[in-house]
C-alpha cells in the first residue's frame, strides 16, 4: 500500500462527493501524470475502482429513494455491454498482432475528457434551468416515441460502452447528459440514480475485460479504495456548504486542459 495512492483516492473521492461526478475523469489522468502508470493500466484499474465505489450509491438510490428506472438501465445495457465486450476483444486482437494500443487509449482518453468537461457545463445548465415533472413511464415521456425512443436509448448505450471501455471516462457526466436529453421529463434524482445503475455493470464488464488482459494493478486498486471511501463520505456531507456553481466550472476547465494534453500528446 502506497500512502500517495491512498491520499489520491481520498482527494478524488472527496471531489466526487462534493460534485457528484468526476471519478474516472480525475483518477485516470492522475494515475498517468502523477504516478507514471501506463494509460491502459490506469484505465483498467479505474474501471474496477468505479464499479466498486458506485455500488453503494445505487443501493441508496434504489432502496431509499426508489430513483432507478430499471427499464432505461436495461435498454442502455443492451447497447453498452455487448459493445464493451467487443471493444475488449478488439484491444486483445490488436495486442496479439503486435499493434501499439497506447496511442489509441491515450487519444480516446483525451476525447472523453474534453466531452466530459463540456458535459459538466451543459449538465449544470440543464439541471438548473429545466423544470421536469416526474414521468408516468420512461418510453411515453421520452423525446421520441415507440421504437425510435428504444433504438435511441440502445444506441446511446452502445456509444457509452465503447467510450468508457477505452477511456474509463464518461459513464457519469456523459451518461447523465444522454438521459437528460432522451428523457427530458424525468426527475433529476431519477436521472442520477438511473445513470449510476447503468454505470455499474458497464464499468464492471469493462474492468473485468481489462483484468483478463493484465491491465489491472490490484495493489493500486486497494490503496485507492482505502482512500476514496472516506473521501466520498466526507465530501458528500460537505457538498451543501461548498458552492457547486464555482466547483463545476473549475473542474470542467481542468478536465478540458488535461484532455487537450492527451489529444495533442
């Protein structure tokens, strides 16, 4: 166990507790730039880290708040889980024929970070200015109707499946934006709970896939968990005292700069 990893886990967990997003988008660049991990190892480790840390949140949303729309979770998973498996297979194939995949992972990570930075700003705007009523059913209150709404939800899941598996980034902020746009009348609490519930199987499948390829550092994973769990708890309790309208733009700017560095590397 490295005290630096534990402290990093605490810092990221604290920020996630305050802002509600930013786990993968902060943790993966931190592991690459501060500790010198290969991007592929940082991505693989962070995916399992995300799956484990998000589980407690879903337990609260489902059990206490009843704020998970499992039908939407299922539709997104129909797209995301198979695409995650296919993406892992493609990575494995590229490795088997000797192709260098670090550049691919690094570029995907940069794009995902830039998209997440934009999503953070848009998400704040939507949640602040757009009043939504609680829906009577997910499909009937969607932006489209019938099979078109179903197809759009599955396709959104598929895009997230590829992006998250390649970068470990996007399951939170990008998933939330997607649900907000597809289901504009859904309550904010249910948007967050549904996105969180979809992120767990996606990050778990992607993380296990990276594990099978040898891209997970379990000593690092344990250290991050030791730090992040109390960090999330403390951050969650302090979130009401720290102005979100200040934190989110700062976080978005940081992610935009880091993402640009990855893309231009």
